[in-house]
């Protein structure tokens, strides 16, 4: 599409390679995406987006060391990138490296205290690690920011159910069901 036209006219436009890499990444052509992201880095070594996307691909391929190296490089270039911090935190949770994931989400909240997803994810981590009071606090903060947050309601309801607060769980889940009946 448009990225290919730009590249045909001006092959040094790194943004076009990045966009084209995104197309290939999103369409499961990871080898081609890797090639394009590496081209971006030869043209513009400070592209934290290319580094982040390489990290995502390598992580999904089970190449954890490569993924971590690219996440670190992306954060060195842009230590306040919510996208890189969230992507890295997601994989840290999957790897059960909760303390590092918590650190990433707290950094996101330092940058943007209104980030509902970060509050919810912290609630999930604290619930999974046996800290229900902290979890409840984060879910409730997310609901103060957006009272209609289905994810916050669903997770708060699960927390209440798991801590034998069934009346609270039912009440919260009824609100969640009203927002998302399926």
C-alpha cells in the first residue's frame, strides 16, 4: 500500500519501513517484519518502536534473551514509553516476574496516574500474589477513574469471590453484566 509507494519514491524513509514492518507483524509474517524493523534501525537507530516490535516478535518466538535485550534497548532510548513498559510488563507477568512487572506499572502510573489499564493490571498482580487489600485498592482506583470499566468490575468481583465476600462479588458482577451482557 502507501508504505510501499513511499519506499519506492524515497527508500531512506525509516517510518515507511516501520509501518510496513507493522503490517507484516500483524499478518504473521514475522521474518519479513524482523527484516524491516532491522532496516529501520540501520536508518534510524533511535526508533524505540522498532526495538519494541522486535522484542514482541522474539518473545512470541520463545527467544527470551533477544526479546529482553530489545526491550532494554527500547527503554534506554525512551524510558518513559508507556507502550514499551506495558509490553514488557505483560511478558514479565507471563514469566511470573511479578516484582519487575509491578515496577513497570508503577512507573506508568508515575507518568500517567489516570492509566486505568495499569491500575487493573496491578490489581491482578496483587490478587495473584496473595495481596487482596492492595488488589482491591487498585481495582477501586480504576473504577473511580472509570465507573463503567468492565475489566475492573470483573476482576474486583473475582477478587471478592476468592476472598469469600460473595455478596460483594454478586453486586459487582451484576454491574459488570449490565455493561457487557455476553
